[in-house]
C-alpha cells in the first residue's frame, strides 16, 4: 500500500475524477490508515511504498504490478500522468525480495486489470491495459489468461467490475455484468455459474473494488446490497469508508496490491 500523502485530483483520466471537487487530504489519510490497520488487525502483513510528490495516483498501489507465485510483471501505464509510477513500484519489488521484475512490452495497469484465481488470470481490456498485455502475462506466468472486454467507461479497470472472493479451485467471484461486453458476460457465466451478480447501485458505490482474503471481504461501505449476499455465502463482509479516494476513481482494491508468493 502507498499512503495518500500527495493525493490530489488535478487531472481527469476516468469519469470519477473531477478536479473542481475539493479533496480533504487529512480525511483521505485517516481513511487510508484505517484500511491499512484493518488489514493488520485481521492478521495480514502490510508493506508500505514511499509516496512521490509528483505522482498523486500512487495511492492506487494495485496498478503498479502483478505478482503471482513470487514473480512480478511490472506495469506500464496508459496515461502519461501515471507513467513514472511504474519505476517506483519496480524499485520497491527489486529491493524487497522480488528481484527480476519483468519490464512489460505492452501497456498493463497491474492488478487494476488482472485478477487471479488458482486456475486463471482474468484480464480486462478496453480502456487501459493493451490486449497485447494478455499473451504477455500468459507467457510470463504460465497461466491461462481469460480476456474480458470492458465496455463502460465508469468501470475502466477490471477491478472496478469484478472481484475474486475465493481464488481456490474453480474460484468464486462477484461481478457487475453491464460493465462487460455480451461475449465476456457469457464467458463469465460459463466460468463462474455461481457468481454473486451485483446490481448497478452496488457497482456504482464501487462495491466490486473489494478485497477478500477468502473469509473477510473488505467492501466499500456504500455498497450495502452486497453485505447480505456475501454473508449468505459464508463470508464476513466488513464495510470500509474510502470516500475521499473515490474522488480519484478508486477504493479498497485499488489501494491494495497483493504480494502472492
Ligand atoms: N486515478 C486512478 C486512475 O484513473 C485511479 C486508479 C484506480 N485503481 C484501480 N486499481 N482501479 O488511473
């Protein structure tokens, strides 16, 4: 995770970002610290990445890389405003026990567009990551990539439209169908016939940007429609308020890069 020390909304690269709306930075920090402390209280280890003054979106740490089996595929950002984040992430991995970060040939925004289950890499395309990043990831990780077409600009990253609840076996996910092309909806229905299907209100409240450890699911708290269905499936949903970071177009998952070793 990367603290929002220099977070601000001064440019707009997704429909949620409105530079005319003020951001309450101390509140953003409090909300972010709450998320970090929550992970720790649930027994998870949180590493912190040094924020850079010129990179306000660095708080969305999920975009900096994809780590699977201890192997790291670096990111390459679609927008020039974020491009320098890639090197900052790469440096962190290189000096913290993940040497040999692969510098990608094609644009990919890390876990923003890649989700991982035991069997597959689910990979979004349409707004940010290049379709060519999909075979690149497949070759690097040796896992089959399932390409999914995102069609609604409000759900510009896969992690705004789909969340892995349980990555073991066939995997369990929740997703918002309207964010995907018809063909990709059909693919998801085939792979995940028992998925939790989200309503528009919960997707709009960034509910798909949740993080699950297989039991606890940290859910943007305004996505109230998800709590009961998650409980019925045996999960323990925990509401998290990241309202200030929503102004940049991100929430729980965007702020969290998973180190899968
Ligand atoms: N402002 C950032 C952008 O538009 C938000 C990134 C959110 N991160 C995510 N994993 N969806 O790139």
